[in-house]
C-alpha cells in the first residue's frame, strides 16, 4: 500500500477537519520550525458559550515575531485554570462533559512551557482519546534541507518519509502544482470536510468550533463516525 502523509501547523485543540486529516494518513507531520503567526489557531480556539462562540487562548510571552513556533513560550502569568473554568462553565450540562473535561484536565496538566511542546502533547493525548493511531512526527527531526519553502519543502518531506501520496486540506488547493508532485513520484490529494452538524444545547448550530465542542456533545463513538465524514479529491 502506498504511504500517505499530511503536514500541518500545530493548532491548539483544532476543529474536526484537522482530525479527519490526521486520521486518514499513515504519518502526520507537525511543523515546529516555521514562523509563529498571530491571530491564527496555533495557541487559541473557539468554544460555545450559551449560543455564541468565544475564544480560549494560551497566553504567550512577548517575544520577537521572527521566532519559530518551537521558540515561543507560554507566559509565566498564564493561568491554566482560566481555560478549565471557561470550559466547565460553558459545558457542564453537556451530555459527554465528564470524559471530555477529564481529557482537557490531562492536557492542561502538561508542565512544558514551550508552546510547541505543550501543543504537541495536546495533539497526542487527543488523538489517543478519540482512537487515532496515525504516527505523529515533528518536522525538524526529518532529514531534509529545512531552508526549503512551501511546495519544495513539502515534497522533500514526503520523499524523506517514503510517501507516495500527500493529502492537504481543500483550502490549500491553489497552493500546489499537482504536476510538480507527480514529477517527484507523489500523488497530490485534497481533503474536503462534509458539513457536520449536531445538537448544541438546542440552539442554532455554530460550526467549526474546537474539537472540545464536538466531544462535549457527541462523545468518542460519534467522533469516530465524524472522522469518516469527508471527501478525498484527486488533484486534476
């Protein structure tokens, strides 16, 4: 069977589409040696409070914007209890609160103040919780020229890992040239997430929230069904 690989930034408790991609490949590479970007999903995400979305955030030290993700640090003043209290107040009546909150507690127990280390641990714990068996790999540990950019870097990682197929979220469909991948012996595919809706306290559905929201209202058994609710598109 041809080996499949995906490569993503490290996101803190990301939405269901991230986990679908994680689940569908043989090896999931997480970038740690790329620049940290503000106002993205690296150190924050959204949860449901009442019937509206709000943010929970890992507060960072005020370091240089030129630093890589692996060089950023969680602030000494950051209170892990703040996130725990936010989530408890928002979801304590949810049907799967106990098991989902216990996962969050284990994630927040991590002593690592390095941003990447903390998020990587959360990805590993969450994947195990929902039954994803995919190998998880840190990008800087792969023996390639890490000064390569964009498409060339992706292709180099795939070749180093012996991958014959690379899968990317559908949002990046204009970033890559399928012919360039094919010329390197790699098939390029894109993953499109189906619309997934579920009961959120009987309010209007709020999409694309953190995986915590999905877990709170559905539990692990339904999550397994959601992981397969997507479409794989070949690059034309």
